[in-house]
C-alpha cells in the first residue's frame, strides 16, 4: 500500500504545453507523479532560494521508509529501513550514481536507525528533518548500503528553500502547505497538465515563503471550522491573496512564464479545481484571482521574466494579520 513519499529534493522540469503528461510504462502511476512533482520542486526551491529565510541542501533524492507500508514490500528495503524510491535525473544524487533501492544508514555521520520516532507520521519525516538541518552550502555525506556493502558517498548539493514535498496517495483533490510540508494528492496531480501543476505548486510554495502558517498562528486565526467567518475569514483570504501575488514571481524566477498562473485559474481545469477543492469564502473567485495576478505581473514583472526579488511582498512576513 502506497502512502506519501518524501521528495528530498531535486532538477529541471521544462513546463510544456496543454497536453496532460503521459505515464511511462516502466513507472507506476504514483511513482511517476512523485518524480514529476520532485522535479518541479527542485527547480522552484532552488531558483527562489534568495526569497526564503530557511534553506536546505537539495539532493535529488525521493526517499521512503519501511514503516510507510503495510504488507509485503518486496525488495524495496533489502538494503535498510530508509531507502531511495527514485532519483531525479541530473541531480546531485544522480551525479553520484545512486540508485532506487539503495539504503541510507547515515547522513553526515548521523545514524538514521538511532533517530527517535516522530510524534506523528513515518520515520521518513525524521529523516527529512535531519537532512533539512544540514548546512545548505556544504556537501552532504551519506552512508549508502547496496548488496551488503556500505560505502560513503558525497553529494554536491545546491541550496534551496527548505520544504518537504510529497504526493499523497489520496484520490481526492488536495493541495496544501503547513510551513514545512507542501502536499499534493495523487488525485489532483494526475489530473493537472505540467503548466497547471506549476501554477498550483507555486501558490502552495508562496504560503511557505511568506510564512503564513506562523503568522496566522501568532494572530490566533482559526484554520478549522471557523475559518470562513469574521476576522478568520478576512485574514485567511488575505493570506490567499498574498500567495497568489507571490506565485507569479516564483514562477518567473524558475524560468517559467508567470502567465501560467492566471491562465490556469481562467481555464476549465482551474475552474474545476476551484469548484471541487477550493470553493469557500476565503478564496476570491477564479476570475478575480487571475486579474490580481495579471496586475501583479504588469506592475512588477512587465518583461514576463525574472530574476525577481519582490520586496513589497516579502516585507509582509514581518507584518501581523
């Protein structure tokens, strides 16, 4: 049984045209979406590192742990409890000749089997935390187990924004960010074109960059059943508006067309997502979101390209809701 797989992140995804991505026959559909999201995340997290207060080394690894699965796991963990699920082509892990199925027993001399179990979630989350806390400007040394032999491998990882990126096995339509993790469900990602996936990811990443979870918590804003009422509704909508505006800058910095975002919300695909996933009082209408993004592009990205350092939006991190 597949659960969420962590992308401990990863290289270039060329965002293509309107046709939905095709699933290669040699990958399961869920594995394919994991790798697809990981490649996009690598590009976005690396290209926007100047905008983030917290960084981590980007390795190109998609990791999983034995405790994520119920039932037989075959040979997936023959080399240890922490294993490589996939490698992003061209990444630091790829250049170091690592392979799916390799076990990882240490990160910079920290023994992974000795880590305390997290309060919630699988051991994979504890492994991510170890990796995220490493110096983003220094190589990462791994102890790799393969076929009964343990060897030391040094990854020349580049720095990027700190985020755990993962595909959830749910067939529902889910996209969310909690300030540490960016999650998209399989049911959503598998229905999105490459352009649309980039637009949705940029919005969720913008929440992380603008530290919305921290700021809303400090303001005592409810994200649960009361999110759509009174002050909660106004503050939550403000966060969504801020994320929409920043998303076009994140896309431009990654070498993508910022117009991807407004186009998505005006498309049939975006309106279906809005109706099924996001329709609540805290979200502006799709047409209002698209117009806001177009205004942001016209005023701050008239050439339609990066680099962009949107100080007017980053300054919001120090402001209260």
